C-alpha cells in the first residue's frame, strides 16, 4: 500500500509516520513540499505520488488567529480536503481526513453522535465543517475522524504549556467549565493504522466508509486536565513552582478569547468501536505515556 501523508511535522502527522509504516510505503510531506492553500499544488502532488491512500491530518489549527485569517483557514481546512477528494475520486483511491469537536456548538448536554446537527461557532469550526462536506461531496471513498483536545510528545499542546507555566508561576487559573476528552496523537495514528489494515485486507467492496468520532475514553475539564499534568510532573521529580492545589478553576467567561470554544466537546465513539471492534483507552492512559516521553 502506497500512502500519501500530509502534515508530517504536526502532532498527528508525526505519529502517523510511525503507525502507517507497517502498511507499506509512506510518502510524508509538509508545508515545504506542498502548500495546501494551493489547489494546483495538491493536484500536482497527487499526480506525482500516485498513492493508493491519502491521509490528511494537515490543517490550519490556530483557532483564534483564524478569526482574522479567514481566507487562509478556508483554503487549508475547507477547500483542500475537497481537492484531495476530487483527485482521489478521479483515480479511485481512499482519503482519510481528520476533523474536530469545534463543528458543534457545545450546547448538547450529552456526548455528540455523528448524526447530531453541527453548528460551529468559530471560523475554525466552520472551515473544518466545510472541509468535511467538501470531501463528502467529492465522490471519493473517505473516512473522516472527528477528534478533540489532541496532544502528543511532538509539537506544541496544552500539556506542554501547563508544564512550562507551572515551572514559571506560583499559581494557574484554568477554565473549568468546558468538557472533553484529551486524545493522544498516538491513539489517532494507531486507530488509523488498524482501520487501514482492515481496508487493505478486505478491499473497498463492503468497507464501512464514512464519518466517525474518535477520541479517548472518559472526559474531563481543562482544569482537571491541568491538575493531572502537574501531579504527574511532580511525581516524576520535575521541579515546579506550584502543586495541583495551586491550579484553580475559572469560568470561560473569565477568560475571553477571540474564538468561542464549545462548552461540551464530548464525542460518542460507539459507531467507531462497534464497526471496527476497537477499545479506546481512557484519556489518562495516553497522557501518562506522553508525559513519560516529555519528562
């Protein structure tokens, strides 16, 4: 299996290079190899590589910056997946794409299903939803994995920010009224490899293409997540200026940002687990593994 992988320098792309290697040849590209804001560049890339599968974790992920860089966010998050889909449909190959909890408004009391109506509140969320829709409309065989709160040992993320701030400050105030599941890039990569392994074995005839929610088990708040990171760092002997008790919860309203965040980012993964026979570990497991690498 020849796989074209975008976003090789991102958190998920970095882990996918490892996980997908068992399936065949992985041609990994970054922004320096192809600007995803250029449809012609994408078409040239697909024509040159001639892959059997396109895996696209690359995205414009600067959530707040997207509010003022709407054209760039639209090009990378919305237009590019559709172009990949058009090229894939032309030659009959599969596209794997990643989306986000930000396609929802966060007002639902329980976990979101794939069948729940999206209602994005930010430019980032709107462009990611548009990307889903463009890929779906392209006619290509596709898998879309919606995920949330991604972190990894490679690249920047919330856990690393907490570690840095905890070494600099005597106290932290972290939002405590947003709920979701911190999901490791390694889990996303490993599940992708499992699913593509089935695709390679069984072929496309009866394969369950479509949209799936993919997050770690359980849920937490950003505040509890930060406390967990601090406790783990202290247990590992990392010198910090504070303890978990010095990490205090605040309301979203007390920490205004340019782009609104969903208050509820819980995603129901029943469809993915039942369709592919997978067990998704609790979010603490992935965090523990990543913190071991970081610390």
